[in-house]
C-alpha cells in the first residue's frame, strides 16, 4: 500500500531523519510528512512509514528506528541510523528515480553507502567523535544540518517547521549532487580507461577534458603514469598524479626551475613557447596549446626521471 503519511519525530532534527525524509518524499510525493512523538502516530500502520522514532525496526511493517535495544547493525557490526536503514531499503529506488542507469545502481548505491550514508550513521550513533575532525568539526555535514534549527529564544511556533523544510531543501541538494558526481565518476572511468590504453607505456595521460581520473588510474594499475594533460577552456593543463588519495605527494613533480613562474619567464625557463604558468607547488602548469602542453609534459618526464622518480 502506498503510504499516506511519512512519520518521524518532532522536536530538534538531525541529519539522519532529514536525509531519510529526502528519500521518502521523493519516492512518495503524495504522502504527508508528520513530525510527532504521539503514540497514535509513531505506531506502525498500513498507511504510513515510520522512521527515526517508534522503537523498532521491521521493514515489512515499515518502521525504521535505531534507538532501541538490539538496534540493527551492518554485516561488519557498524551501526545504522534511520538514514542508513532507509537507504538500505529505498536507496536503489531513489537512484532509479534520479536517472541512474539500471546497470550502475548497485555500484552507486554501495559507494554512496560507504562514503556518504555510513559517516552520517556513525556520527548520529556516537560511534565517531566529531571532535576528531579538529578545527573542521563544525563544518561536518551533520553539524551544518543541525545548525539550521531555530535558536533557543525563537518562540514562533512555526519556526521549527520552517527550519525543518530549510534543512530538507539543503539536504536534498547535497544528496542529489553526490549522486550526480558518483554517476559522473563512473562515466569518467570509461573515458580514462580508454585513454590509458591509448597511452601505452607513456608517462603522460592525455584526456579530452578535465575529469576525475585517479580511481581509473588505480583500477588499471597504471603506476607508470606521472602526468595528465587536458584542455581547460582555451588553455591546456599539465597536472601531476598524487601517490595516494589521502596525501599531496606527487608521483613526479614538475621541474623545480618552473616553480611560481608565468608568461615570458616560464617560457624562458622551460624553453617552451606558449608556456603560461606553473604553480609554486609544482603539481600543475598551464600552456596555451596542446602542443605546448605535451612538450612541457615531455620535459617534465625527462627531468623527473633524471631526479630518480619511479
């Protein structure tokens, strides 16, 4: 039965029920969102989905809470919040409605669960200390969502409902953007893998445009690649490839004499007509044409090899 009501708790809101509401309101747009703690509402029934409240988890009865004793856990023992439970049961349908190709839904569903849903679940359950993010803790997504709650002395009885709707709009925008980017990464993977095949044993990977390339490089085991060249607007970019996703160290740096130079000074230092700019960190440079970019990349390969890059 299509639900007439989507029931979650009243009072202060958190990221887990806000994102759950994003999913459920997209799938059941005709349903009315009820925010209440009244027993008559939070008791499961055939006309409703109850989430983040109610003290139970039963997908068939359509109740998705995680605050009770014996709350559900993932296969690896990590906890669910209501978002994780709703994503588990409704996320694939949401992705299909969002236009994700059918053959990519399972992959994107799993990727988003690991990288986006799980962190929200962990923070909501206190399994991760937000303070571990140091000075960035106040910028964590769940913290930003909660910052949209009314301030303590806002006594307008409608403030809470308005704030929840504001949080819902923000969460919907963020989730849709994450889905779009996840799908784009998979499209980029196909393009990058084809470019890797064309590159052969060259140290230089040429791409038709800027795009996420590192996951495909790792998937292909293309450890021999040092630099990526691609157009950007009317210019061309020469970029390094980081050794790991968690650090900034490059497999090979651009030549030290180029660091921080631009224009004529960089042309003189590199010997390349059309060299435009090199970042002082030596991880990216720009050129006026494809030929100039490839020439700069070739010189960078020679210099890096001479410096012992591997």
